[in-house]
């Protein structure tokens, strides 16, 4: 059997081209699946908490998938970079901790706050000073606020064990086992277990799924402009999205020697957030953790070809969008605590990282703890949610204690 010469062996054959194409395409599909299944439960919890009906929450999830998919394909194709986008998971957790009762105006006011968040993101791309101002917020204060918001959500699996043990306990066990042997797939496996358990429970109790509600549809809401919602939702949502997603997202890309086009990325994600707000989408942004799935060498040996993975991830989100309404319908009929359990398990790693960041500095540990407690309390004042007050009080405490005399 003859061998090819080195020169001929280097010529890409159709088989080689297909193999090289399969690698980034596969990485893109995995990026979308991990991004979607690991946190869609958090999104639904957040939208529902600020007053969305199941139909409005399904609409929000649908539009989040569409806007980030289109934005991802535009940016990755235009700049030939593996720029991946995601919805703001910390932002959704913030909404879940805020609750509709804490902000005047209910769901319509929350929609207005989503649009304002998008405007702030666009301004950040055009005006560097605003981005520098957000970056100047002490890390421990921002992380403490996020940790306080996440705590009630991460306690949900514990409470759900008492409410629906037959469904919740298997979900936790599967998550724990997979977290030990295949960490990346732990949340996905937990969701699959929850879906199976919910299906069995629905069948046993002879519940009926609303098949009409399982079709994807847009539910538009006219935004209501409430100053309480702007301060209590828009500003914390903007800060959390920038500090926990956009800024870390650029750092992750830089670690793989990619320079994110900042102005274009903020413009695309900000405009996407504005356009998606009336349909219930809270915010889209640069991906942080999942960005590595498309930007790492595993996506393709050639850094110049990894943009295909990001583009494929966007196309995959368009397909996942079709199942958003079916997921919401299934979860709405599932036993109590099912959604909250999956969301809580998905956020445990984020909570651990936020707590570590909040308490890292011994000098400013007290201000971090104060920020954490106020955010975790969920208690708002003047119609403004706890997250905003946690940020304000934490900064004040930090400033006061920074000038205390040495003991």
C-alpha cells in the first residue's frame, strides 16, 4: 500500500475538511446545550418572580434564545472570532430575589426596567467612562450582592425535598453523582431527571398538558416606566450583568488571545436587550464561563476557525427556542419545587464563587458581609428592592470602615 508524500498529505482532502468542520460544529452544539439547559430554570424563576405569567415567561425565554442567537451569529461571522453570547443568569437570579411585590408596577414595570438596562449597556459601549465606573465597584461588594441574591434560590432544593420528595430527591442524587464523575453534564442530567419525574407525576395524577400552550408564541407587554423599577431592577441588573458577565467574558476571551470588539458587542447585546424587553427578555450579554467551550483549542486546532463554533452555537439556540414553550408548560404542571430545585443546583457553583469573592479581602470583609445579609434578606424600602440597598449600604460601610484607626 503506497503512502502519500508529505506535500500531498498536507493538502486538505474532502474527508479532512469534513473532519475539521465537524469539530467546531460539535463544540458549538455543546456550547448551546450547556448554556441553555444549565440555566433556563433560573431564567424562568426570575421572570415568574417579577410577575410574568407562564405564557409571558415562555415568551421571554423564546426571545432570549432568538436575540442572543442572532447577535452571536452576527458578531462571530463579522469579526471571525468565537464570540458567544448568553442570557444574564446572575440577572435572572437577581429578579428571582427581587419579586414583584417589592417593585411598584409589577410585570409591566419590570419590562420597562429591562429596556432601560439595554439602554445602559449600549451607552457603556459608546461611553468608556460608564464602563470604567462599573469596573470601579469593589469586587467584594458586587460579589456579596450577587451571593445574597443567590442564597434564597440555592436554599430552594432543601425546601423542595419536603414538598415533593419523590421527584426532588432523585434529581439531587443524579446531580451529585454526575458532579463527581462528569461535572459539565451534572445540571443537564438533573434537568432530564426532573423532566422524567415530572412526566411520571403528571401521568400518575392524570393531569393534562395544554398542548396549545406548548407552541412557541410571543406575548408582548407595553413597558411601564416606574422610577422604583429603574432603581430597584434596572441598575442592579445592569451592574450584575456587566460585573458578572460582560467584563469576565472579555477576560476569558483574552486568555485565549482574542480581543473582543467592545463597542460592537455592547451595541449588539444592548440593542438586543431593548428589542427583546417587550416580549419578556430581561438581558443578553457576552458569555463568561461557557465562552471557553467555543474559544478553547478543543473547538478547533486553528484559532482562526473557532468562530464556526460560535456561529453554530447561535444556530443551535434558534432550534432550542422552539422548545421553550413546551418546557414552560411541562414545568408549570410539574410538582411543586421541581423548577426551583434545578435552578438552585445550577447556581451552587456561582454562589460558591461569589461568596469566595465577597470574603476574600480581610480588610473589607465586614462590608461584604453587610452587603450579603441585606441582599439575602429580600427586604426592600420605598418600593426599591433589596439588591440596590445592599449595594448602597455596602459601599457606605466600606468607606466608613476604611478610615478606622488600627487596633
